[in-house]
C-alpha cells in the first residue's frame, strides 16, 4: 500500500482533487474521493462538471449508482463498496477504511492546520505499513 501526500500552494484543495481524479481516471483507475461532509461532497460533485471546459470526468455521489457505479465516486463517512483502487482523502483524518485501497492520495493545503493534520495522518499511515511519498508543489 502506498500513501502520497501532495502539499499544494493554496487552499483550493477541491480543484486540485478534481485534477488528480481526472488523471487517475485517464490512467484507468477507479477512484473514491472521501470528503468531510455531505455539503463538501455536493460541492465537489458540481465542481467536477465545471473545473475544466473541455473535459468530462464520469463521477457521482456514493450510493447514487448502486448497480453501475461511475469510475469516480464521492462520499463522506461511508466505506465505498465498489472501489479499492485509489482513495483521494480530503478529510482531516485517515479514513478507517484506507487500508482497503491500493493507493491513497492526501491533499494538504498550505496552512498551519493542514500541515499539522498531515503530520498526524502521515504517522497513522506509517503505523499501518503504508509506503509514504511526499510531493511538495508549493514552489
């Protein structure tokens, strides 16, 4: 298992999540995006339709497509039934189901709270035997 920490220059973590979800989809990965609340899930769901003018990223909210889920699902709190490939975590804690994924992508905003929370999550991933990779995109 692998956990990648992306340290981004601004606090627009939702837009960055859209970009990495699109890239994962283009590389034939199934993606679950875990957010902190239903409101954030709705916001990200809308943003995935509009973040790039000439692209389509097939996605939906967790549970909306039980029989034929899209390659990218968004949810808060629940463990996805159909995804175990890539987890993009936008919540403040390591999801209890993270070990069920092959790869976890953590998006860290450039602020004190984001960095502090990231250090706690990194320790939890290390304790869970994840291979940690860090990507500093703040420059």
